[in-house]
C-alpha cells in the first residue's frame, strides 16, 4: 500500500503564523544585537523584521503554485493558502508600531510650542489638569507597569520631585493602565508624585508611545522644551529641569 504524502501547502499554511512571529523576533533581535546605534536604525530593523515575517506565507504560495501547475491543488491546499494569506495580516502590527514610534519621535522633538492640555484623574480619583500647573515646571512621564526601564527611572523621578517640588516642579506619571493595576505596582515601586490614568481627556499626543519610558518637559509658560535622548544619563534630565527652574515665566 502506497504511503500517502502530507499536503505540504496545508502544513505550510498552518505553520505560517507561528513561523512568522518566530522569524520576526529572531531577525529583530539579531539586528538589534548587531546595531551600532539602536536609536537611529530602529526603522530599518523594524522593516527587515517585518519583511522576514512574510517568508512563511511566500513559501506557502510557492508550494501552492507548484501544485496548481501540476493540477493537484486540493481543498486542503486552499485552506493552507487562506491561512498563509491571513498570516500576512500580522505585518500590520510592526507597521503600526513603526507609525506610532515615528509620531512619538516627532512629538518628543517639539520645543517652544504649547504642550497639549489634558484633564484626567489620578489613581486616587482626584482630577488633574495640566492647565492648573501654569507657572510651574511639569515633567510628564509616560510609563507602563511591564516596562523594566520604567522601574529603574521612577525612583529617580521621585527623588527629583521631592528635592525640587518646593521650587515649582511637578511630576506626573501617565499610564494607559487602569488605577488598580497602577496601584498594585505602586506598592512595589513607591513614588510620591501623582500617577494618572489615560482617560478621554488625554489627547493622542500623549497616547502615541511605542517606546517606554517617555518624558515630556513643560516650562512655566506651558511650552514644550527638549529633553535628553533615551540613552543619556538621568543627570541630563536633572540639568534640563534645573535650567527651567532658574528661568522666570514670561
């Protein structure tokens, strides 16, 4: 009795989504480890990793074309083809991340323009408005509980806040996570500055974040001012804050 061969198109289609995710992680990780400047070439690394995600689907299409030419394209093969086509939709995730990252970099590069206003509640339920801080220096920290660099940075921010709040410094921690999640995290990494929730009163300017943590600095006149790059030491953040604290409002 002749042994029946497995339908390679179907098998390739089933494996395609898992292989695509695996390839993305491997390629992006490898290119990151080989990168000379991870802050400048992130878009190139993201593009190459996204292209790598399409390889399993392309392989499935090639196998299906071969079967089609041999007049052996079965219903099972068509199912594999559909799965491979759907797998291409996974590329939308890195593409979206790239768009958001670009917006984030554009937003963080703005200076001497009015900071977008927000009104939301902190995790204690108190309403917090950026407009209420006119005449003060405001440091807005975009963070997440799962972000390891955030856990390192937040105690430093808290120390900065405690030492300079009498001189007019305000620090807001702004997260897309709910009050309960942030509260549990606060028990592990206690900070004294307000932690805010991302409600409808927060504009997209503060939502377009693909890389955490992110800091926005607002001067006494409500204008955005430049901060250090993510690879620079926290002392550069302190220096930028101190410089603004020494300057009077116009």
